[in-house]
């Protein structure tokens, strides 16, 4: 029997033309492309596990995957061979052998997402694929005041759904910072894990604070409601990027 290695790989992808990370029948997904490429490379089915199941249209520069493969290809060469075969909107950045117990999703301790808003009157032909264009000026100080109320261990049922029916909606947000750089506003959220749609729902809600449509003081009430209808709009997917996973 050939020895099997557990490989950890950091990948990046432009999510524009994908129906999310998780494999689905009859549509193009990141996991589907990776598994198809790995099967062609190693000659057998390979299951890819992702640290975060990003939604359709969401990007990643620091997604982490793990997979078990046989064969003599040195780990240092796997990225090179993958990038020769993968479509141009998915790239492997770094590969390494990890212990058998490593699991890209279950072993993760924290994940960081960055959401980008282009805050100016004119749209962008280039940045439109990677930002939420908002024309009216945003009050970044009010947004920061709202963002501070999300930090800590809380029930985020008003901002997302658990992966499984009846699953816990409690998560721990380690940090949530807002930074303006010229015409761009960056929302950086780090948490132990995220509910489905949680990052985008949080950004959409604090943006409404920055637009004067909500008060920062309302965040506590929204959290207490445990009802998605109490929260704000869901920010569009193209502004969101998974940038880092920590173990």
C-alpha cells in the first residue's frame, strides 16, 4: 500500500465566476475545480477540505485547504504542478506536509475576512469585481462605534445561519476594525468561526449606521432579538475576501 500524506495548502481565488467554495452538482465551485485537478494529477479521487465555505462571488487570498494524497511528487512541487493545471482564477500559494490529525476546517482557531467598500460618486471598471460601490459619504466614526459592539462572545442569530439545523449560533469575534484609505473603506473582522452569511450581514448593518439609517446603539437590540429580520441588509458578495486562517 502506498503511503498517504496529509497536505495543507494556502490558496487564493477570484470568486466572481464560482458558485461558492463548496462542491455542488452541475455548477462551478472552487472545491470542484480543486478536486478535479487533484484527481487528474494523482490518478484517484481526492477529497478537499476547506477552512471556510465562502459564498458565491466571495474571494480569498488566504483560504486553507487540506487533502490526503499518495504518490512521489515532492510537497514543494505540488503547488507548481497544481498551478500548471488549475484555471487562472484559482491559485495555490504554498503547500506543506502536516500531521494526520490536521483538518483545514476543524483545526482552525480563527478566520479573518476583509470587506472593501468603494466610497465615491463614480463606479470603477476594475474595482467593481472586488468592492461594494456606495456613492453617499460614510461616517466611519459611527461605523467604528457600531463595530465595537460586535466584539466578544455573542449569539449572532440575527446575522447568519448555522451550518446545520439546530446548530449553535454563538461565535466569538476577536476584533472588528474599520479603516478608510482615500476612497476605500476596509472592514476587517476576525472571529473563531462565522455563521453562513454572517460577515456580509454585519457589514451591511454597520454600513446602514454609517449612512445614518440606524444608530450604533441599536446593535445590542439587534443581537438580543436573535432574528435575521432585525438586522440590516446583506452586503453584496464581491466586496468580501477571506484573507487569513490561523491554527
